[in-house]
């Protein structure tokens, strides 16, 4: 009961703090974050202050386009002081940022408050797959996982077969999993890890069984042609040798299987594609989604 009361109190205090914000920015630690203001005209003077808790800290000041005060090199001002950049952000940078701007043409003082919330970067998801044959049918189990799961991010996934609509799946743990029957339709599986400031995606595309068989057939055509050519040449050599022996010539020729010319005669080894048991049924390629 005490824990629930504490969480409610923290949520209430956070709501009160955010109510004072004109704009809320979510950013990740160890990144660069821009805090903008909506000032349309260039101010005469701008003072930026940071309120991490109850204390107020002046971090930068600009007058007539020139920076006259700056806390350290992690802060810089753009657009004549209207925008504040923070580099290599840490959790201690969270809080309220107040821009006090003195406008030209009367010296009107305008305040604008930006609230910064700093999040940890989300971990990268990883998809693995396993193919099984059950009673003559092929099934693929797709799993997406992250090293650990916290309340600071969500793990979700979606999949579809052919041109159907995506079906969503989610998990409260650090892993989501789906088993699908493989037949003559492509399968797409997308895994997303995200919070309010960061997002990472992994995806897998599984080609339909019929398409893979067509590709395998096309890949065998050049090999068949090569075998035919080798057989013809071999038969011609045998016929020539038999003809010479029939004419009573002394022949000491050694017959060897011909090989393709690779620059060093007789040193080439003919290799044929070997596929594992999984690739006989599906062809899988991992790809990242583009923004």
C-alpha cells in the first residue's frame, strides 16, 4: 500500500512539474539534444537557466548576438540565443530550462520553459529462427529478444503472411515468439524496441517455398550445361584414342577428366553448391527497416 501511495505521489509531482512546461523534449543519454523556442524575432538578450530541482542555475547568456556567459563547452546557442544545444547529455541534465528573452522594440521580457526528460538508449533486438518439419509440413519459429527487460522500454512485434494485414504481438518479458506454417506465401516478422526517445528495429523476410524452388532450378541450369560439355569432350577423347589404336599407332596417352581452364591446368576443383536442411525449404535474409 505504501509503495502504491509513493508511486501516485511521484506521478502527481511529475504532472505538476510538466504542467509548467511550454514544451516537453525526450532525449537519450550520451546524445546531443536541441531545446528550441518559438521566438520569431531575434531578442536583444537571452538568458538560459536550468532548474534540475529547487535550485536555479544560469547556463548561458547572449547579448546582441554575442555569447557573454556559458557554464561549459557542453552548451551552445543558435539562432541568436533562441535555441539551446546540449552535448553529451546525462541524467543530471533533466529538468526545466527557462529562456528569458528581452525583445527589441520596447524591451518586453518573454519567458519560455522547455522540460527535458532523459532516457537510457534501448537495447538492440535480435531475431533468431528455427525450422521444423512436423507430419510433412514445415513450420518456422521466430523469436525476438533483448538482453534484459525493464520498464523503461517496450518490446513489440508484428508479422504477416503474403499481402495480409500485420498482426501485432507483445510481451512483458524480454522475448516474443511466434510459430508459423510455411507455405506458398512470404512471411515478414518485425521486432521493435522503443521508448519515448529511442527506437531500434530488427526484421526478417522469409521467401515462399515455391519461389525458392524456382531459384534453385535456375541455379542448376548452368551446372547441367557444364556437365553436358564435359561429357561431350570426354567422349570425343575416347573416340580419338580408339581410332589411333585401330590404326596400329603406339599411343602412350593417359586419359584424364578435363577441367575448366583456371590459369593453372589441372589445379581446379569443381565445387557444387551444398545446402543445409533448412535452406531446402526456405530462404531467409535479415534486413533493417529504413526510416
